[in-house]
C-alpha cells in the first residue's frame, strides 16, 4: 500500500490520533507504520525486503508482526512525501513502547533479497546480525487507549549506505 503524505524530514515522526485517551489500563490502540526515503543520487534502485515488524512494550513481551510473504520495497520510489505502509491498523496493547525493530532480509552472502543498483550493477545489501537484531529504532513512543498513532520512518539513504573496500 502506497499513499501520498506531506514531506517529512525527521528520522522517525510520530503523529498521534485525535481526542483523549489513556496509556494506562488494559485497553488497546492502533499503530500504523510507514516508511519513506530522502533522495540519493548515486543509485537507481534500492530494494529492501521486510520480513516483519517487532515492537517492545515497556511492560511485557515483544510483539511480532511477521509477514507471511516478505515485502519488497524500492526506497527510491518513496520520495517527496510518498510512503509505503509496513503496518496498517495493527491493534496493540495501549501503553509505552521502548523500540521498533524492522526485520529485514539482508544478511546472507550471495542472496539478493535486499539490493542496490549502482551504475547498472546489482549489489547486495547486508545488515550484519540482521536476523538477530534487525534495524532497531530505540526512540520510544506511547499508544493511547482507543486511539491510533501514525509512525513514519524516514530512511536517509545517503547516510545509511556504506561501500565495503572490496566493492
């Protein structure tokens, strides 16, 4: 699902739903998570394969939203306010959350599940220890009871890519 929104510049942007609500109690709230990207001049495609999203409540066990089929997203198509949804209307316990972890398939050598196109050549993307820790965002957030929160991760590709010396 891709939708048009207002351009964002923060690493992670939180937009809380309207109205009152409480973070205490045993109710639930809704989380929507999307991703966007800033422009990068040296590449023609950046495909990232997402296997799921994990959330860690301050109190309680990790909540995993593992995708039945990994989701391939070309980050270069997500510029000028365009986002791609990773979670849409996920019901979660209300309360404080410590972190979000993006499960990304980008660890195995020679497997082009996540890749970048540079000068017409496909290069694999790697995230060391990606299967254990994924991409972890440690900015906390609060889901209010009977409310929704929209989170947008702005992937700044120019700061995220590094080129090994042997490439």
